[in-house]
C-alpha cells in the first residue's frame, strides 16, 4: 500500500472497463488519481461524463481524484491531462496509458480513415501524454509509465491491422524509453491485457453479457499487473500479459546467427539455413547486447 500512498497517478481511458479498475485500485491504495476519459463510444465517436462517474466513485469511497475529459489524440488535449495533474496535485508520479478504441475490419476492407484514427488514439495518443509527463518525471528522478499493448499486436489477430500495428508500436516505444529513462529512475513497461469490456464486445463473435461477466474475464484481474509495474522497485522494459487470473512475461529473443562476411549471397545463406534459423539457444535482448556500441 505504501508504494502508492500520495502518489499522483494519471490513467487515460479510465471512464470504464480496465482503466476504471486501475483508477479505483490506485485510489484505494492512497494515490491521487487523474481520471481521463473523453467518454466516447467504442469506435471513438461522441463524448460523455464517464470520467465524472468514476471520480465520484473514488470520492464516495474516501479517495482523491479529479476528472479530465480531453482526447489523448489531440496534442493540446493530451497536454491538458498532465497540466491538470500538476495544477491539482503538484506533480505526476505514475502514468498509465490505457485509452483506446477499435475500428476492426480486414485490411482489404479497412479505410485509411479507420487506420488513422486507431493509430492516433493508441500510438500517437500514448506518445502525446507521455511526452507531456516525461520532463516532470525525468527532472525529479522518479517516474513509472505503463503502455498498453495487446496480443493482437504482439502475436497478431485477424481484422485488426490498425489496432495490432499501434499495439506493437507500444513495444518499440517502451524499448527506447526504458533506455532513455534508466539514468533518471523513470521506468517504462508494457501491459498486454485480456478482459471482457465494451471494446472486446465489438469484436465479431464476442457477445459477452457485461452485466454478468465471466469472473475470470473481469477487468479487475488485469490491474495487479499494472500495480506490479508501477511499484517503487518495479522492473523496466518488460512486457507483462495479464488476464483471466494469469500473469506472464513476453519478450523478444534472437539467436546468435551466422557470419558470412562481405561475400554473402542467397546461395551461401541457404547453405547455412539450418544454423541461422535455429532458435534453440536464443536469448532475450541478445541482438542489442551483441551490437551495443
């Protein structure tokens, strides 16, 4: 509990689902929470007072919270989220980038507008809010940032080219920010959640009763992984999968490969195909360590 007492926590997309559960649990543990949510529909259209409702829940339980209804995909709106945190509470300690929408279609049928809006909310929106919070955390030598990815990006999922591309982009952003923040105690990790929410209910074939959800698909079961990534002694640069009461790490591995020199050709590569495709001794992060400097 002490890890989060009086910490200032921003959670985007916290008006419902997984983000709401994050907000309630951080507040229960004594954090001061900025509940951000535009309050739009699952496809990003419209607006509502969803953030106000969560803030009221927190206050009714004796917690401290404020609402922000800006869109993360708008640069000025994203900055206003961080500005509101600083104005109300003086700083930002933890940022959980959770806001997202879905516009699912096969790539052949997808419009570029559907591509752009999903990329803007997920990847650009995450970058915009993180960019506004980064100097505050960097200057005070403390920050915890969570980026929300998905197995749809890490492993792929039919009909989610826009969503999957944005979500895999989170891993690349994390890899860089974890390196850049290391010297200033800014730790950056990535979550890949699984839960029953109004967003997942827009996926064809998924028609779960959200009023009577499967207990194992409850959004609250994702939150322990976020708390783990935001502790004082949190790891950095890690991908954690969380859902249905299961928690696991995912990682990118490389093998040692082969060295063919300046005369490499398709033919010489095919001659050693068995060696260069062998992943039996692959290591996490090996390529980066091998090529450092």
